């Protein structure tokens, strides 16, 4: 007897802290997708003629909407993907700040650039491309969308959002919020579609750009489809971020930053600290301090104000992390803390510390998405940098040293990553470009670089 595997007919949201089904959202039909595409194209044709100052003003209204809806938005984020409520509230505020940044700075970023030539007048102008498809993840379900969509909107584009299956409630709230802020109807549209329909959208001639935040596997697929149709593409993919702790580091400061960087969003972040590469002169002291600090972290109900780390977002993600830890231990890693799935409802995983991590282990070779710290010893600065770069990824990194010139030299010239911090954990900031190299992707979000990713950089030369 053959077994028929049925494709899902929509998105089902499940509370990660209990396993309870919250809601089911059916996929939209092909006809509804076509209607949304046509409406978005019409809306964008009008939007591109709206002055950039007015576009920026409306984005500023979105900031006020985020703050007005702060509590409700944060609860939806926490219920859908398990982030502690305090972090969800902070994410909402970050979205408001991102909107304010582009409201204030977008017009300047997009102003014409006069270039002196032999012509009567010559300049570079930044014109919108059209519709941008944003394929977004579940781990920062509001902020990831804002940092991709808001610069594109200010630049005069329309945005079609294909959000992650686990956070459709967030997608619906964002659609309503931008409409309330004053965006024309259809300009920002969320579509509940499957992978095949997403591919069809990338191929559609009305879609002129694609931005994806997700796995390297998904990035390869999206890049191939976008390249096939010669479309602008921005990819923010996985990371295995190294944090180098040198022998002259302020250890208490380094430990606090490393643990904070590892545990933000329960460790479910592309730019979370994932590999701690520690000079052997301070490795024992650093390890004991990290174990003690992580042992004191409060793991529990994400709706409780005192919780530091909630559940992982999905059961399969929790099980995969557990399997990575088990394989690393089987290969010789030493588990100093945690390492066992608790027998409680929900998809919790304990704060875990692995030492004696070596090449060939998942803890060295793979991205670990969860609250697992991997400590690797290095005998010299040169060895630490070599280990830091011994990865397919290149998203974020950090260096801890009291010698700021030394730290800046390593950050600037030594580590292969799109973002490198000295004496702090890595975080995105609207004022600074964000993105990676190697298998962490290409293109940049945020700052002036982000707003110009989806524009036609057009030369105009006028002769008398």
C-alpha cells in the first residue's frame, strides 16, 4: 500500500511554551495572489510619484503605531515564537526606532548627487525599482520585516511579505499597522503562500527585487531563482559567530557580553555569539565564570516578566539542537552544564556549556540555534583568528581585549565577517549597515546602504 503525503493547506501556529495549537491560517488561492500582485503594482505606481519627504513622514507615523500597539504586538510575538515578553517589548520599540531613523534620514540618503562634468548638468538619482518580495523569518518577526521593508518603502517601492509559517499573526498585525500609518492600500501586503507559490512570485516580472533572511539552504534556492530572472537580491543568512577573548580582556565584562550575546532570543539569532575562542591563559577562569553565569539564568514561561530564556520556537528546532549537542559529546566534547531535554510541556532546552570542542563536531562546524555556548581554547592571537575564520559563515564577530588598537586591528583586518564589535556583543543598529560574507549572504540592510539596495542608481546628464 502506498502512503500519500499531503501538502499542508496553510499555516498553523503553536504556542512553543505549551504545544497548544493557537490558530490555523489557510493559504491564499492563486487568484488571490494575482489580485494582490495587481493591487500592489497599481499602488506602487502611485507611491513612486509621492515625494520622498511625504513617504518618510508616513513611515514616521508607523513609529507611532508601533508604540501605540506595543503591548498587543509583544504578546503576539511571545505567543507565536516563544520570546520572553521583555524581549518582545524591546523588539517593538526597536521597530519604532527604525521607522523614526528612516523617517528622519531617508530623504537625505535618497537625494540627488550632483557630479561635476563637462556637461551643463550631471547627477546621480535614486529611483524605485518596483515591487520587492520580502521572505522573512520567525526569530525577530517584527524587526526583521521593518529593517527590510521600511527602507524599500521610503525609496518608493512596494513590499510583498512572505512571512515564516509560525508567525502569521505578526504578519497580519504588520499589514494592519502600516495601513493605519497611511500607506496606500495594497502597497504593503502579506501573503500566506507555500514554497512553490513563493518561487512563482520571484519569477513574476512585476517583482523586481527579493530580500531573504533565512538559512543558507533557502538562500541558495532564492538566489538561483532571482539570478535566473536577473533580479536584485539581498540575502541575510546563517552565522556561526566567533567571540575571541584574549589574555588581556576584562574578563567579567567579556563573560557578561558573551553570555548576553549567546542567550538573546534564546540563542535563536543569526548573530548570536556561538563560538567562544578563548586564550588558554584565561580559558579556565572564563569557563568557570560562563558556567556559573549560565547556571543562574531563569528558563521558563516567556510571558513571565522575570524569565530570561523561553522555549525554542518549534519542536523540530529543539530536537535538532539536542541532537547536535549529543553528537558533539559523542565526538569528545565535554558538557559542563545542561545538555538534556527537560521532561516538561513545551519546547524548552536548558542553557548548556560545551568545552573541549574540536573540528568535526557540530559544535565547531555547524550553526547551533539555541542556548548552547561552545568554548574553544587558543594558544595565540593568530590561532584565535584562524579558528574564528574556520567556518563557512561570515556574519558577525566580536573581540575582547583591553588593548583597543589590537582589538580594532583584529576586527578590521583579521576576522572575516560583515560586522565585528570590540568589547561588546553584536547587535543590529539602524545607523550601521548589516549583512554578511561567505555563506552568510550578500547585500546590506540598514543605514544608507540598506535604503539603496532596491533602487535604480540612475545617471542623468544634460547638455545645453
